[in-house]
C-alpha cells in the first residue's frame, strides 16, 4: 500500500475473514485473528501469524480460552 492508502492488496491468501491485526515491534510479522473452518463444525477463531520476509502465514497452536484478539509478544 502506498503512503496515501492507494494500491492496497491482501497480505494473505486465506479465504476467510481476518481481524485485529497487530504488527510486531520490529515490523517483521503481523499477528491477527483468522477463522479456520473446523472439520466438524463452523469456523472458529484462531491466532495466525504472517511473516513479511517469508510472505506466508500460519496458524499458531490452538490454546484454551479467548483467542479473539491477537497480540505480538517478543
């Protein structure tokens, strides 16, 4: 994206909604809430991480509790 907001493009190729992005302090990663479709039910919120250098995202291991908001911890 340009400084004025033009030329936007998606960072990931996930085919689901992605919410609450948070940049790592060193700007190398973005943590966000993604919704992974479950095998036996509807999509559930998961924490995902996008690596700017690698250009790919992955889900973090599922934890018990509320995973609604992503926060990058270094």
